[in-house]
């Protein structure tokens, strides 16, 4: 919908009305077409202003419409009609002008923005390109290099940067609509030809071919298989080399391919999934909209190792006052220096003052007496954490929320050691905690809805993709990672190499394959866990029985590497070799390959040829299968929760939508069939046994992913 008013006697004011972001739905497009026509045909109107209601200009095309039959007037002729108008049309940009919203503004003759507004063409992040003329108009307005940067990254720019680039004509700190109306009056009657961007050539650019070649190479490298960034470069190239009409034809062709692609579906699914996980719910029936978070003004972090430092920075950057506690003086001093450095670097990047005064350092746990929330980040040891929780329960004011940063420990056990288990939740941060997007908020059976709501809200404030998950070993992310890593080990035993496995996974789109990732995080981490589980035995035994532990197939390869002191990058040796400890470039290691040969000989294993397809099926389907177990157990509320966790914290390629979305795309019946196939070949591997939920979903006709929730409920009620 678009509302029309005449203001200041001779300015037609068009207001887009489609909460919450004034997306360009069919009704809004129709409204714009009608009101523009009305303004242009009214002889009393000398100029026109277009704005959006509720302080937001326009969030772009209505993404929900993309999966239905599009009706209503198309965007391109609508924008063209505005640009060809014989009266000046001014866009009054508050809040956001994104995607089709900015394309609409580029069709206007002038653009006035509020200083807090953000502008951008983020279509690439939805697997698309700015196909309402944006890929053709923006390079003509701001030049090819700047347009390439904005269109291929989808980044949003501030009003100040937009002014500097020449996207907007004026920035105001005051009422944007009033400024735009005043501006519209001042330009009434002026020639509009120079203001019609589509009629301009692109600004001259020396050595265009070399520029495009360089950009294309960079984009291919960072895209990791995503096709939209490449199409964006091709569309801008058309703008730079073809007349406008032909450029528009190229834009249309490229968009036609992207629009129906699986990648666009995956990326748009991620967009909505990220928003859906904020609407969390617990098996008890508690939900986001019925649970009120507690106000948090002051927080504390206990333990200032790598995780505690990152968490302190993340909290301080939200403007909270933070008490950072470390009992050892030397470590406290080192942490203070490191945290100050991180705050300073972060503030520099964001052009703000560092929140150094927001952090108070203390060696004494008593200092946290009056905080609203504590995040304990001491060493991953249940006895130590229990002790800290007992101290905190004695020291903190009544009602203080006690959060534990743990990647695998039992949150409920910890809660049961405190007098108020309802105040305890897990907050599983990922290293480095001030950088990584993901936060798993872990609730136990006794966590109160208010405690979960508070942790979720705090996560959002810290800019995290926060996902509420149930309490189980490894929660969601690490629990699914276990079968994935185990399959990779088994593949090595059977004849694969770390290079082959990593290459298959990296070609799939992971930034790092499983072995390069393990080298980065440290092989000793898993070793310690396996030792704790009683799985590690001396490596001298041979044969099949030496590779069966606790009744299931077990590969001791990781343990054997650790026994050699090969902990990964930090020791300069792991699954690969590195120039020196801490170096990041992984190189082929002849030692590792002869070690694998000797290991296979010792255990009577005959190496066979393994292809990329087997690597992907075994590693990914084992991980996905665990995802189905997690859904069946009610640990994750829906497939979106799992997918957001994997895309934002585990490097799953976003253009493949997350593991559960991927399973849906591949076809549940196919995933089931391949799991059954591998399970027959490896009966001693329980994680290849298809989950009963997967079987039940296939038996009920493999409903599409957005219907899994209903299907799971129905299937559970039939049990
Ligand atoms: C045929 C096509 C031809 C031409 C090409 C044009 C293509 C496009 O324009 S594609 C769309 C490009 N626009 C975007 O990618 C912007 C997406 N939106 C955002 O980035 C943000 O929503 C925002 C910055 C505009 C506002 O952020 P915030 O205030 O944090 O709100 P939320 O993100 O939580 O969003 C609130 C609510 O609105 C829904 N929503 C947002 N944008 C759209 C949209 N473009 N279409 C449909 N719905 C949108 C969002 O999903 C939230 O609702 P739910 O919580 O119910 O999911």
C-alpha cells in the first residue's frame, strides 16, 4: 500500500505502508504506480517525495513473494516510470533503503538521507542480484569499482559513506521528510535530464578488462561455490560495456538463472531461519513471547582465559558494565592488557570510543556481589565449575542469573549443585567469543523461561545468532560434529588421505576440511575428551578388535598423533605439517602418509580408492542423521535451529542452507537409502544407522522442510 497526500501546497507526498519494513509487495507496487500517476497528472503538484512509514524507507522486494506466483505490477517499469517523470521525484530515506528499496530510490531524481540511515544492495546474500536496474544504475552513478564492491558484497553503507560515494545528494540530522519536501520545492522546474541515471554512461575506468579479471578472481575465491557473486560481477560488466537497454537485458538473463536456483532458495531460507530462531520455545511450553527477560545492567565474567577474555569484550561492547574476575594476579594483568587491546581494535574498526572504562578487573569473586548476570568461563572441568557455581551462589545477590560457558558439560548437573537451579543456563560461545556469530543458549529441565529469555536477549544484544537448545552431551553443534569427525577418521583407515577428505569438503563449500579444522583447533582437545570417556588405550594392539571400543568401531588415529606430540598448528605438526608452530599454511607431510601406511599394515587394513562422493555422503549424512536424532529428542526445536547453528558456527556453506535444509534438497529418501547402504557395509558404526525420525518422515511422504515441525508433532503423537 502507498498513501498519497499533498503537502506544502504543491508537493505530492507518497508514503509506503507495509510494516515492518515497507517491503515492495504486490500491493505496495500497485500503490506506488497509482500514486505516482496521480501526482504526475495533478497540475497543482510541482514535485514529488517518496518516503516510508515508521522511520524506514524500504527493505526491498518482498522476499516472501519469491516462492509464490508473483502478481501485481513489476518493479522495473514502475521504477522506469518514476525516472521518466517530468516532475522531480525525491526519495526521503530514513532507516533502511535496501535492495529493491534502493533501486526505487535510484530511479528517483534526488535522494535525501537521514544521518542514521543505511543503504545497500544485499541481493547477493539472498542468492540474487539487484535486478530492478540496480546493477545498471549504481555503476553509472558511483563508478564501476565502488559499485562492484557494494553489489558483490551486499554490504550496507552509512548515510555519510553514501554521500561520499555520491549515492545520496544530502544528509540531514533532522526530519528527513521535511528536508526532502523543502528540497523538492527548491528543484521544481529544473531540467531533469542530468538526473536520469540510466541515461548516463558509466564513468570512464582505465583498463576495464584487468579490473574485471582481478575482481572476478577474488570473488570466485571468496564465493566458495556460490554463484550469485559471480553473476553480480557479470551484470556490472554489462553496465560498464553495454548501452543501458542491453545491460538491462543481461541483468534479466542473469537474474532468471539465479531466481530459480537451489542456492537462492537456500540463502533465502537462511534469512528467515535466522529470524525464526529468535522465536524460541522449550518442551515445557515456555516461549519467547510469553517469557519476559530480566534487565541486565551489570554483568561479570569469571575466568579470563581465551574464552573469558572474548566474552568480556563482547559484553563490554554492548555498553554493559562488566566485572572481570581472575584469581591469579599475573593472569589478571595479562588478561587486562589483552582485553584492552581487543576493545581498542574493535572500537577503531567501528569508529567509536573503546569501552575501556566499562570493565573493572578483580582478583576477588566477592566483587560480583551486585551483578545481574554472571558468565563463568573457567577451565572445562565439572568439579571446578561446580566449585565456582557454589561460590557464586553464596556471593551473588538473590536472583542473579548464573551462566556457564561450556561446550559439552552437563548444565543440569551444574544447576543441581546450586540452591536456585532455575537461574542456571549454559551459554556456549565459540572462539574467539567477541568475533564468532554463534551462541548456543542451553536450558536444562529446571532452567526458568525467564533465565532463557534473558540469555537469549543478551546474545542478541551482543550481535550473536543465539539459538536455544536442550541439554545433552555436546548440545547441538558438537554432538553432530562427532559422527562427522569419526567418519573422516574411518575414511583414512580405509585408504583416504587428509588431503582428499579436506578437498572434498572444501569443494562442497566448507572454509576448511575436517583435518585442517582439527589442526587449527588443536588435536589435544578431542584427545582429552576421549580420555575422559575411557576410550583411549595404548596404541600397540593390532587387528580389528583393537579398533572396537565400548562395543563400536573406534579409530585411535587421532590419539596416536597426540601421543607423538602432534597437536596441530600450535605444535607445527598434526594432520599436516607447518613451517613453524603457530603457522597457518598446511603442507603435505610425508611422515603422516608413511604413518598411515604403517597403521593400515599393523591393523590388516587394505587401502582402497575412495572418491569425493563417498567422503561427502559418509561425513555429511552421518552428521545429518545425528541432526534427526536431535530433532526427535527435542534438543533442537526445529530444523532451522540446527541450520543456523551450522551456518553461523561450523562453516557450513550458507548457499547450501545448513545440513537439514541440504538433506531436504537432496531428498530424504536418498539420504535414508545412502545411510542404509553404508550401515550395511559398516554394521559396527551405530551413527550410520538411520534415525527413526528420518525413517518416519520418509514413510510419511518426505514432507518439505517447512512442514517438518507439524510432521514431527504428528509422528510423536502416533508413538
Ligand atoms: C523480482 C525481484 C527483482 C528485483 C530485485 C530486488 C530484490 C530485493 O529487493 S531482495 C530484498 C533485499 N532486501 C534485503 O535483503 C533486506 C532484508 N531485510 C533486512 O536486512 C532487515 O530486515 C532490515 C535491515 C530491513 C530490518 O532489520 P531489523 O529491524 O533487525 O528487522 P528484522 O530483520 O528482524 O525484520 C523484521 C521482519 O521483517 C521481515 N523482512 C525484512 N525484510 C524483508 C523483506 N525484504 N521481505 C519480506 N520480509 C522482510 C523479516 O523477515 C522479519 O519478519 P519475521 O521475523 O517474521 O521473519
